[in-house]
């Protein structure tokens, strides 16, 4: 394709209605399964909108932050703030690892060769697909670990989740929620609210690390794009939440897992 044609195509693809529609579609997918949809947004940013891997990660992180900020008050309607605050040791335990993991993950991402980052993102897409299937098809119960084992396990799990969330630009709820249920024995609704409380500072730490290497430049250059897509994501997430239960998990989860696996294959070929 000639350069002029390529430029025209890029402009058409990034028109406001297309960007908003893509964000809304991602939001609906995430909302129907109780997530923000950032794992589906990342391959779109790369494949449809043509962003390089690291730029896509930073933009995805910005939009994930907006979705979490909107979702947190809504979650507090379902799970009262007092109930969440009463479980602050759980959040602190995970944050002890996730904050370090977010800083480390962002540091590794900015130092990776672009080809390597594509491969890492592809591998993490496969991980997310597996987590999606396991989380929505398995009934979790607490592991019943004693405190001396549960606390370091929480720190280690938080670190790993922080790394993944920073490198992919996601909130990490798909990993945090089952971790909270397994390690701390919380019910799924409370785990969802706690995951948002852990995700928010974890994302801010990743942002702080990316900013040290000029990572915010891409955000400044694409501020309108980010705002429009984030608005679409929020609107879609609300609609997806209303559609919750319309499609059975037996149909929806395998379909979304396949979407992630196909995206992983495309990212791997991108490398």
C-alpha cells in the first residue's frame, strides 16, 4: 500500500465513531463477564489501530485506569464500603507484592526489544485465556493456608499479578479475583471490590514508572483517541453489565478464550 493510502487508512480507522465503537464493543465483552475488557482492547490497539507494542500498553493502561475509577463507585453499591474496608489486611497483603511487581513489570517492558515485547504479550494473552476459562468454569474454595504461609503467598501472587498488569496495561482483575478467593476465602462479590482497590494503586505505580522513560508522550499525542475510546469502554461496560446472564458462560467464555488465543497468535507473528 502506498504511503498516502496507508495514512488515509489510519485516519479513517481512528475516526471518532470507529474508536468509540471499538471501545464500546470491548466494554460490552468485559461487562458481560464482570471484567474491564482491557485484555481484549490491547490486541485491537495493535492490530486495528496500528500502535506499536509499548505505546499500546501505555494507552491500554490509561483506559483501564478510567474504567476502574468508574467501576469502583458502582461496585460499592453492591458491596458496602464498610465491608470492603473491614478486609483491608487482604488488600495490604496483595499490594505489598503488586506495587513492586508493577514497577518491575513496567521497567522490563520499556527495556525489552519490540519483538520480544510482542512475544511476551502473546504469551500473556494465552495466560489470560486460561485464567478466563478456569475462573468462570471452576468453583473456587479457600485453600485454608495458615497465616505464616498465606501472607508470603499473597505477596508473591501480588508481585506476579503486578508484573502481568504492568506489561499488558490491564487492571488484573481476572487474576486478582481468584487469588483473593483462594488465598483469603472471600466471596466472589467482595473479591471483585477488593481487586479494584488493589488494581488502582498498582496501575498508578506502573504509570509512574512508564513516565520516567517518556511513556506519557504517547498519551499526550493521542489524548483525544484515548478519551473517546475510554468513553466507549465505559458505556460498553455498563451495557455489558445489563446483559449479564443473557448469554450463558458455556457459550460466552469459550468464545472469548478463542478470541484471546487468536490475538496471541497474531501478536506472536507480529514479532
